[in-house]
C-alpha cells in the first residue's frame, strides 16, 4: 500500500514538473504560426500570387533568342554533266565544306483574342482570392480545433483534480478504518471495503492522468510542437461568459461572414469568368510575329578534290563568305468559321457549370442555416444543462460535507458514505462536461458566423 501511495505521488509530481504556462490566446497564436495545415495553405497562396500576372494571362509578348549552326561536307558526283555544249562523264567535286551561323530574335504577340487576356487576368485574380479564402477556411477550422483542444486539456486536468479529491477522501477513510481496525473497533470486511474503494480511486487517477497526457499530445499536434509530450500549466480556466444571442443577428452574420459561403461565392465568380473565357473563342485572333535573323555562311572549297571535264579548274584560294540580315514583321488574323460546334458546346458546358455553382450556393446556404439553427438550439439547451449541473454539484458538495461527520460519528455506514462520494464525483464531472459542451456550442456559433477569424486572426 505504501508503494502504491508513493507511485501515485510520483505520477502527480511528474505531471507538474517543468510545465510551461500556456494561455488560450498564446496557443492560438502559436498555432497560427506553426500549424501544418495553415503553413501548407500559405504556400498555396504564394503559388496563386506568383501566377497572378499579365504574363500568365497571355497579355505580354513572347521573345525568343535563337542561335543555329549549320556544318556540312558535300561530295558531288555526276556521270552526265553537260557543259559547253558537250557531255562530260565522270565529274566529281568532293570535300566541299560549308559552315553557317544564324543568330536571331523573334517576337510573338497575340494582340487581340476577344479580350481573352483581360478575362484570364480577372480569373487569376479570382483564383488568388479563392486561395486566400481557402486559407481563411483552414485558419477558422484550426482556431476552432485549438480552442476545443485547449479546453479539452483543461477539462481533463480538472477531471484529474476531482479524481484526486476522491482519492484523498478514500485515503482518509481507509486510514481511519485501518486505525479503528487496529484498535479493534472495525471488522475485516470494513477494512477490505475501504481498501477496495481506495484502489478503485487510485486506478481512476491513473487512467485520468493518461487521458490528460493524450489531450496534451493532441494539443501539441495542433500547435506543431517539436516535443509532442510537452506538458503545460494551462492558465485559462474552464469557464464561459454568459452571452445572449439574437438568432436573426446570427443568421445575418452567417450569410455575410461565413467563411465557407465566402469561398463558394469566389468559386462561383471563377465559373462566370470561365464562361466568358469560352465565349472569347468566338472572336477573331490577331497576332504579330516579328524578328530579326542574321546569317553568316562560309563555303570552303580550298581543299575540294576536283575530277572532271575542265582541266584548268582551280579551287578558290580563300573561303567564300556571305552575310545576310533579315527583318520581318507579319500579322495574322484567324477566325474559326466551323469546328464541329466545339466552341458552342464549351460555352454551353461552362454555363451549365455556372448553374450548378448557383445550386451549390443555395444548398450551402441551407446547410449553414440548418447548422446554425441546430447550434443555436444546442447552445440554449446546454446553458440550461450547465445551470442544472452547477446546482447538482453544489447540492452534492453540501451533502458530502455533511456526510463526512455523520460517517465518523456512525450515523451512516461506509456504503452510504461511498454513495455520497460517488454522487459528488459524478456531479462534479457532469458540471465540467456541461461547461465544455457549452464552450463547444459557442465556438460552433462563432465558426458559423465567421466570428473566429475576426476575434482571433483579425
């Protein structure tokens, strides 16, 4: 028994040692900076921002620098060379060497595509905004998870405190009965009963400590802490401000500030831009293709081997060099007269997708309205349940205080006193759970109405 008491004491000491203080606001700030999901979405925003340029939209020209080299060796043979009115068989001019270098600059520019570039840029703006809104959704979800994870750790910590109170009472009772037993004032069954109660409460403390450790690990995962087993001294208590909400105000806030609705509105605007993008294919395309090429060509016949009808032929003493510069600027106008109705089908499909997007907006608004009504009703009910459980815990605490003296003077037996103990523990745990549930409902209302981002990440 002494070994068990020592083990419980050591466990309690380990749970307190080297704990760093952590408030809810600090936890949210750490999560906003380090949470894996938020960091990933920030990178996605950077990608969308990098793509949001006129060059990506196709408004700017394309400039290419080219450099081409041509090198060849030519062997020329002919059995029927006609020269000077005569036919000379067996003509050969081998090892004709030619070298060429052609650098050039070309510019390709789609001057007009039915405002396609302007529409594409508008679509890129919307994709950028959508990416930012996706990040806001992740931020809202992460803040909600951190708040609930933080208060879950507080809940488990306060549950542990209640279990320790129960263990302390059981230990006092067991020590009291042990003393009476040693003095001959209690029987073996009484001693064994209290020992069993003490062991049961010891196991409850150990299990609750495990639940607290798991809650800390889940919180550390949300905060992306390097040490997943970090313990905290949580400075915010499991308490909630009594707030009265007006349902109509909540509905207005949800329809205007809900992060999921804001995201789908942007997605719908992208679908509208896609329809306009498909319609731009009906217009002609005007493009410019211009540039400059410079060519230097060398024909080296100094080492050529001649065999033919002209006995006086001599190779040129120097390579033959030619240089050519070419400027060009060409305009092209193209218009699709018929493509198997592909353009019309693409436009109709884009319009259908836009209609689907409108249906999804209506569906999401109804879902938000339903979730808000459910969360609001739940909030009101949980407020009442908290008041009930607070009163239940107060009554159980008074009964426990009165029953302790009755047990010591023999007015009630161990079974009755144990029932009183268990009733108090159950009432205290239910009150803590009711408080956490009310916090959960409040956070849900804030999430649905966009209040989490405004409150914690303005």
